[in-house]
């Protein structure tokens, strides 16, 4: 059965309707906002409570990077879940999730510039140019900054929906750059277990889009 023909049935349809109803409630967005903020709150608490281990600086840099990747995966999951669960209201949360992705990426860069480089901006620039995995991560952040800057309603209206949508497909490239950044960072320690997990998740989420596009073209042919 083609992916585009999938329809939930029976009890699944009832659950989907319940999910859609919940997503439309006013309280749901604040709940999602708080959930997205919890990792940051925990890191702040852990820093002040001395719970970040023997190397707090490394823990903060790695944790903010991990949460950037996780938020990217959640953003990429919105459209497939919206289609599969027949829950169009999920789209209402994509902008918030994207902004939190930028938030954690900015924290990751800030933690690196502050805790690793001591805000020595000349050294930061030289380090970015010298180490490929940092360069790749920085390029991903630059692209993410462009998406952040164009995520507001006035900008969307000025650009027009088609142009805005084309630009924001750069999230796929950003996901690839983030994964490559993570891979190169872990390559130095020969530790690829988490890399493979993220690669599998991102691969599935992008693969679903490719399959749907082929299914749509076949149906219209």
C-alpha cells in the first residue's frame, strides 16, 4: 500500500481524533514550550549544583549539541507524524520547535566560544578555519540563523509562501551538516554508537519524504 493511501482505522482513528482535539487546545502550546525548555533548565540547575561531572565545560558543550540534534530530529518528525496520524494541528508546533532548535544551537556555540575558547574571537575564527568538524558545525549554525531570521510572520508574508518554503528546505542540509559535525567529533574517540542512532533517525525521516514524493508523482502520472 502506498504511503499516501495510509488511513488509520477503528480504535486508531478514535485515538487520532483525540490527539487532534488535544493539539487544538490552548494549554497544549505552553506545555510543549515548557517541555522544550526543560533540558536548558536542567543544565542551569546542574551547573549551579555541581552535577555536570569532572569536566563541566565539556558536559555543557556536549549536552547543548546533543539537544540541538534531538530538536532537529523532532522538527523533521513533525510532517511525517502529521500525515501518518492525520493530525494537521501538529503543524502549529513546527515553528516553536524550530526556534528551540536554534536556541540550543546558539547555546552550543556560546558554550564553545566561552568555555572552550574564553571569548577570544580571533582564536575562535582560527579554530573554525583549522578544524573541519567545527567549520561544518558553524556552517550549519549560519544556515539555521537564516531560517531563524525568516521564521517570523512579516518576513514570511514579504517573501511569499512558495519562496519561504523553498528556503526552509535548507533544514535537510542543516540536519546533514549537524550529523557530519557529530560524526567527525566522535571519530577522534572512535565512538560511533550515538552517531549511528541519529543517522538512522534522520535517514528514516528523510526517507519517508522521498517515498511520499515518489508515491505522489506515480499517482499523478
